[in-house]
C-alpha cells in the first residue's frame, strides 16, 4: 500500500523512527549541557510530523505494533526476501 507520496509506509515509519530517536537524543544532550539545539529541535519536529503523516495516511492509523513490523519489512526489502 502506498501513501500519498507513492512511498511504502514501512519506509516512512522507519525513517520517522530513526530521525526522531537521533533528534531526541541530540536535543536532550543540548538541554543537559545548557546549549540551544535548534537543528535537533527542528529534526524532532520533522520526525514527529512524519509520524503524523503516516498515521493519517494509513486506513487504520498507526499502531505501536506497526513500528517493529515496519523495521522487519524494510529489512526484508533490503535483503531481497
């Protein structure tokens, strides 16, 4: 099933997860050291926005179980299975 952009939603879920995790860790590190991290904050917003986009595009919405399954499906795509 494709989203409005013609990209597999599993790929978008994996990208959103990775961007959000890396951005959150960077924003947290900036906050702990007392520095402003505008790029990390922007990236965090992009990752969350991508999750919202995927949630709106999927017929049943995005469920917590869909995230690990998306990683498995993308790994299977990469490995050619």
